């Protein structure tokens, strides 16, 4: 069963700048490309950092105000002051950049974005070079799959290929990404596995498992004769 990866949804044509790119050119890239952030790369396309609109706005915020320094200046205020006076990408970027890999799962990438509170991530290849960029919106594209595509994967990959379920034993219906499986199998463990695997299919919103079973083999699995206490 195939799991969707970042490479399936990322944008491959990525606008970039170098450390030497002037402030005005960085602004021009963001405005012209209609993007909110841009990776800073070296000659080998290794990501050195990322510049966001927030990094550029410090100059606007402090425009016309004197460069006031305080004896006890917090890191956040100091960073804002330094970026307000920056003239090139090297002094504007946030580094090191938070990145993901092109083979990373969508779930892991979504958790990383949430944890780091970022809207986009540069995507690296096996050599650590920039391969693309992925946004929160890109991750949602997995839910644009049609119900027919989802049903086909549940039937062919989950039921037939993984669980070897014969045709006619289980029915699959998909509506709005919600999967309903019904029918009957011989073991409870197979029923539960079918539900878990169906939930992992890309684009599935929820799984309603109505499959019945003949034998509850989960209680037998709890018995471990190897570690059983011998009877005196």
C-alpha cells in the first residue's frame, strides 16, 4: 500500500535568492512571484536559510525611527533591529532553515509545520539540495482525491493485496472521503487491521468499520506461552 509523500504534492519550480541578493531584489521576488517566503541557497542549492515577509517588514516598521539600543535588549528586539538595518539576504534570513525531505510523509510534515509554526518548508533531496517547497495548502491536496480513487485503493491494496480478502466478502462505500466497510471475515484481528489500513489511505477522512467476524482471536494473542508462569 502506497503512502503519499511530500514529493507528490510539493512545488518543484522554486524561486530562490543567494546570500548576496540585495533587500530590494528579495522584495521584488516575493511580490513578482506572489509568495510569502523564499529560500536562500548557495551554489550547490543547499538551503542556508529562509526569508519571510516578516523578516522584510522590520525595515518598514522601523522606517523613520532612530536606531535605539538598550542596555538590556532582548533577543527578539535585537533581531528585529538588526534585520531592519540589513541590506542583503545573509542578514535578513532566518537560519538554520527548518526543512523536510521529499520522501517524508504528509502527516509527519504537517506535524513539523504545526510544531514550528511555519507555513512552508523547503524540501531537500537525498544530497541535501533544494528539491522543492511545500506549503500547508499543498498538504491539503491529498483530500482532493475522488471517492472512486479512494475506493479503488481500499479494495485493491487493502483488501485484496494486503489482507487477501476474496471478492464479495466485504463491501466498500466512499462518500466525501468517508469510507464505510461492511461484510464478514473469519477473525477479529483481520477486521481491525482492515479498518486501520483503510484509514491510512490517502484522502480518507474517516472510516466506519461495520465488518463482523466469526472468531475473536485477539484474546488468544494476549496469551504468551513463552513467558507463561510454570505450574509447580
